[in-house]
C-alpha cells in the first residue's frame, strides 16, 4: 500500500476532527471497499432474485458457484500477486517503465491459460450433470476473476487506489443490474449477468492500465527470469490464500457440516453465515491498520533508513530506530483496541442481527469465535506488512506455512470434537501465528542496526 500514506498524512495535518474522520473513512474505503462491494453485490443479487427465481435453490446454487470462483481464483493467482508487485516496483525504481506493461501481458497470458485449462477440465470431468451453458459460464467467470486479481495488483502497484474502488463500484453495479435483468433465465441467467458484469470490471481496469503505461513491446517475459524471480513471495502468496480458505473448504466437504449444492460444489450453512458476519466487523480494524502503518510507521521507517544511508551518527540512528519501534507498538495496540471494540459491539448486537436475518441463536457461539479469528487476522496483516517493509520474506514464509498447517490440523480436530468447538481451529491457529509473529518481530527490531549494516 506504499503511496497511500501521502494522502492520509495530508488529511491528518488538518489537525481537526473532520480531518481525522476523513482519513479513517478514506482508509476504510480503500482497504475494504472492493471486498465490501463484492460481497454486497452478490448478496443483493440473491435477495432481489429470490421472489422471481423458481425454485429458490437456484439462487443458492448461483451464490455458491460465485464463491468458489472467487476462492479458487484467489488461490490460483496467489503465487503471482506478490511476486508481480515486487517486479513492478523494482522496475519503476530502476526507471525502466517500458518493461511493466509488456510483463503484465505475460502474467495475464499465463493466468488466462492456467485458469482456462482448469476451467475446461472441471467442466468436462466434474460438472457433467450441468448444462453446457453453465459449464462455459463457469469457465469464463474463472478466467475473468483470475485476471481481475492480477489487474488489481497491478493498479495497486501503480498507486491507483481510488480508481480501484470506483471501478469496483461501477463493475458491481453493472453486475447486479445484469444479473437481475437476466434472472428470468434461472441459474444460467444469473451467472451470465455476473460474468458480464465482471468482464466490464476487468475491461475498466485494463483501460486504466493502458492510460498509465505504454511499451515498445507487446509482451516480454523478464518477470519469469531467475534473476527477477522471488520464489519466497510466490510461496507466501499461495500459502496465505490457502490458509484463509482451507478451513472453509474443510467445513464445506465435511459430512457433518456440509452439503452438496451443485455438481461437486458443497457449502456449509452452519459455518458460512457466521464467517461472513464476522468479516464485516474487521472494517474498523482495517482502517486503523492502514492509517497507522502507512503514516506514522512509514514516516519513521524512512527516517531510519535515510539516517543510515546519509551517514548520520549512531545516536541519531538509534533514536530513529527507537521511534520507529514505538510507532509499531502504538499502531498494533490501536489495531487491537479498535478491533476489540468492534468485536464487543458485534457481541452485543449479534443476537438481534441473527434474528433479523432469520438465523437461530444457536449460531451465536460460532459467530463470537469467528469475530475473534477475523480480528486476529487484521493484527496479522499489520505485522506481516511491517515484515514486508523490512524485506523479511523468510519470516513471512515461515508464518504463512505455519498458518496453513495449524489451520488444517486444528480445524480437523474441532470437526471431530463437535459443534461446540466449530471455529476454534481458525481462531487458535491465528492466535498462535500472531503471537509468534510479534515475538519474532520484537527480536528482529532489537537487532535492526546490526542486520542493516552487517548482512548487506
């Protein structure tokens, strides 16, 4: 998110309540806007289609199909997201802008071929009972969604944060409109509207990319060369996305918690609804995370390394390090504090929220656990962001791998223990990883001057 700090600091310099509220609102929209628009768009299509689509199970089949498109496309493109961001940032730093667009084309080609091959294979072997149109739309949607994540990463690297939010708003407005307009055609109509809307979203992003970059070559493959490759970032992108989704897949396909919805796709009513509500509660924490990390921390991070590069005295360098460490601690403390308030608020209103949605109060314990797990995920994001600023990829890889292993083992254990333990696997795995991440970060910051000088 480097670069957004300039806009946030400009708002905070007003030294007024409106300036502070504006900064946090801006950070909340930038950090959570695309995700919120995606979820709200899919929910709106479902809610507004229920009275018109018969049988109503077709709406559930549509929402589950789209959920799988999002989950699997994120996992597939995970290895390229961070690695391509780093490649783009390095080329911009080197003033070799002409390599950016041509390598974007190469990455988009790879993602299109892989997602297309997977989609066609699944359509032939896994969805034989579904219509040909459904299989074609699922394949097209998978290819489009995979390309959207690459385009989002590319625009983020170009610091086009507002443009991302506006294109998502436009894209999901068109998605909802198209799906509702075609709902009379049942499942295939809803899915066709969704794919058409996503294609418009991708088209808008590609237009933004072409407005900002040109290249003498249409396609080049430097991003895949060994000297530009970052295997650790590729592994981190894959493992982190796997860690986020693995417990959901396990609940979907567990005989005691999941049920078949369409073809090989399963869902879990027991688990999915509380998880969705829990993730809505992380918006305040994401806003604080973005403001504190991208303003206070980045300011003293730059001051520390400028002091090192400028040959400042050891005393000044140590002062900058100590101030940077203090801002990290305050930033993480504020994330924890604000997220705790948001979690407690959801604890208070959770019963009424479930009642308004027509959901049994038996879901409350799982909702509480999921809120804690989602809140811990925000803290983990804050810590991992600091590691990335310090270029400590090895630690992030270790933490991401541990997250995957713990989430699988603990979720499997909780599934065997019964309903009273559902959700604890995800929450406890994040708690362990966050505690280890903070411990390792504390040690790393204590040795920062030594490693800065001696390990170059």
